[in-house]
């Protein structure tokens, strides 16, 4: 497992002993992109103020590129590492050597437009800045389309079925650079996922399932404090409730204590966080509880890892 802070630290999963540490500009708010052999992320200790680094599995630097203004986790494909710099330059590097494979300057980016949001899907990289969205082919850097959007800075992006979903207070859906539909209003909208022909969002404390084709509301579910969507929608407040495609309750589990603030998934169930406890809810009905307050980050694997400001914990959830 990995702990971020004043560098990146690798810990042995079963024992928690430190395997290696790289002191650099890693920040505790950014996750590196990881495969089975290397770790790719951004560093701030290069002259251009934000670059890309590749670490081998033992922590040795494989390569570093000083591409300016990279302050988000790279996207890793089979052969490439792709990043979008805040200056509007999209770059692809060889995973093995760090050699630049291609670069593309996004048209319409000026000094005040910070490209901080990007995602990938269907072989395309999608980026947004203050007033624009772009689609760039990840195979060779071809600009596929550019579209005008409002309030693009810091948006949450989701690419699915050649559509780009942009959530930044409002919700906008683009296809081939054309806006298909949008939802706006006084309450911010948070995007949680797209499953088949349904788009799951929350507005206030209400979960909405919207039609992916035109944005109309199919159903609502009220009084939710946390949501996770992966094949099905699961919501929580003081209970964990699974909803079917029509918004009906498929099952629910009551958890004693404070309201649930965060839901996540691991291989065999759900992770539910409250301000005082960590719950592992297995799909077979078993519930494991650990009294760990103020958990800030979790990771799953052979063990379930939870990090607070001061400590990292490992739990056996087998």
C-alpha cells in the first residue's frame, strides 16, 4: 500500500513495515497511477513547476519529464502515460522510457485558463478549463473536437459510451462536441456514475436517476448522505440501502451509530465510514466494525487500509 505526504511511501501490506520512500513533491491530495510494475505521478521538485515521474516497483526513479504544470494523476494505458498540463499542453510518454510520443497544444487556452480536469474513455482524452472542453485522441494526439462550456474549472468528468459528462455545479452532457442536454438550478449537482441508460446524480440529499438520452428524471430516492454506483446504486444515511434499476429497495442493512459519510466498495462488499467507526459490510450479510475515528482515505486489496492524519491501519476483511 502507499502513503502520501512529504513524498510517497510504500508499506508492506501484511506487516506495515516501510519498503521504500521517495521524498518529492507528492502531495497527500493526489493519487499516483499504479500498475503491477511501476508508479506514475506528478512531482513539484522540477524546474518547470510540475512534472511527471515514473518509479519502478522498488522506488527507483525510472524516468522524469519536466512538462510544465502537471498537477493531477496521469492516465496510464498499455503503452503510454498521458497527462494534461495546466498550460494547455497534452503529452503522451512511453511507459518504459519516458520518451515523448506526441504533444498537442489545446486551442483557446490562455494564461488564466488552468487545465486541471481530465479523464479518458474509448481511446479519447477529455479536458476542461474555464470556458472550453476538448477531446484528444490518445493514439496520436489528434484534436477530435472543441466545445464551449461554462464554469469548466475544477469540473468532475466522466467519459462513457463516447459521451462526456461534466459536473461542476450544473450537469452537462456532450457528444462529439455537441451538448445533448444539461441540468442547472440553485442546488449543485454531483455526478456519481452512469449505468446502462441511467445517469445517477445527487441534488442536495436526493439521489436522482436520469435518462441518459435526454436527462429526464426516472425516479428519486430521498435523504441520502453517501452514494456509490458500480452496476447498482447503493445509498446510505444511518442504513445502507441497495436500489434496483427502478429505484426500489433490493436490500438494506441498519448500522448503529452516527450517520454514514462515505461509501466505497471492496472485492466482497462495501466500506462505510462514520466519524467514529469503519464498517466492512459483506454482501453475504456479515458486518465487521473497527473503532477508528476521522478516517481520511481508504484502499482495498488483500487487506483493507484506512489512513488518519496520524496513522495507517490494516484490516483483514476476508
